[in-house]
């Protein structure tokens, strides 16, 4: 006996695959390449999965349609937000950036102690 084949499998999407125009893809790819852009949020906003957007980007980069430009963040020494270490030795206060080299800090501490 031959069983009837359903028109659509249970759980399958009810609509056909969407086709995205090249213009829309280019806009979305360009938006996703902006430094600091959240690719997952951009993909969700247009209704696709992040992996699909990453695939679009990969293909566009391979074809040379877009280029990733390395941008240097603006560094302003006045607006330093990194933590500062403050050490008090006797009456002397030593302030150092948290990224200071440990060897250099040891030399400074030895010099202060010898005073």
C-alpha cells in the first residue's frame, strides 16, 4: 500500500525562501562592518540568523566587494579610564597605571625605600 506524501513536512516553514536583493545585502554588510557594530542585533533586526549575515560578509570580502579598514581608536590621555594603583611608602605616594610593568614598579619601590 502506498502512503500519501504530505504537501509540507511538519515544522517546515510555510513560506518559500526569501531572496534578498544585492542592494539590501550591501547595506546590511556595510552596517555590520562599522567598528563596534553588533552583527547579531543587525541580523535579528532584518529577520535573519547571525550566521547568514556572517556568510554574506565572508563572501563579499572574498569577492573584494567590501574591504575591512583598521581604525585606530582616538586616544586622549586626559580621559584615561584605566585603573590607577596608589602605593604609600612612608610619606611618599606612588601612583601607577594598572598596566605598568611589574619590573619597573619594583625598581621604583626599591628606590623609594632607599630614601
